[in-house]
């Protein structure tokens, strides 16, 4: 196989194992690739942020990288000015940013989101944020886009713990080509309150 074919075969094989992870020895046996060649390609895919690994004793358990912001949020990559700038923007915005996978798991929250809602990374979004046992009925970016494997964008409003939010939900591609959902929420509670106050004022004026 050509180098590009080997790397694609590695990605496809690890993807077929869902999120269980795969040892390099298993990949090598299945794809009939020798240890040194496989190690080289695994390092390349890791460097491209397509694969990540977790150490299990002396071995490495390989996974598809499902974190779409990993490459730009990795502060260890000191040669990347863009990484630092992007991280500053994401963490200093007052809007609340969430990244969710197809299983409704929160895989990323920015600083503002953690401060407002608590750190729920790794938890099911609707249980952690809404306290419900099922996804949002009004609109769910996961159901609308990820479950049907299509890209898209949509805006809606929602209420959480007595506060109103305007939410923009859209999809982004991960390093392996799969999709994740991004939701950016803006607190519009005061705007809603002002709208209600204006309605009351108009009612009073219309009675006169």
C-alpha cells in the first residue's frame, strides 16, 4: 500500500472500533503493516491531530481525535501564534461556547461557559445543562444535523435556570472528517425583560 493508503486504512480501522481505542499491535496485525512502518504513520497522524493516544502501561491505546479545537487550543505548540490568539478569543468572549459529539457528550466548554454552568466536559449535554432525560424538543443541533450526518446552522432561543439565551448551533468537521456540533449561547435575559417592560408601557399608554 502507498503511505497515504496505509494512513487511511489506519483511520478507518480505528474508527470502526468506535471509542474503544486500539493497540498498535492489533492495528499492525489486522492491516499487515510492520511495527516500524506503523509507528511512523501513527506519529504522522498524531502530529496532524487526527489521532490521539492514551498510555496503558508501556503501550499506547489509539483513538480518533474527536476534539475539533485540539490543534489550536494546544498551548504546548509554542510555534503557533494562531493557537495563542484563538485561545485568547475563545476564553475571553462573554458568550458561552460548547462543542458536542453525536452521543450528546460535551467535549469542550470555553471559560465563560464553565463559569456560568460549571465544568460539564464529558457529560451528556441535556442532563448536565437542562436537568432533563431527553434532548431539547424545540431544537437540538445533534438531532437536526449530527444524527443525519449533514452540515448546517440554525438559531433558536431557550431558557435555562430562569435566564434566556439566544443560541446559534452549527456543525464543524473534525480532523477525521466526522462532524461535531457547536453551540454559542448569548445571554439575552435583560433584552427579554426590556421587551416585557415596553409591552406593559404600551398597554398603559393605550388605555389613556
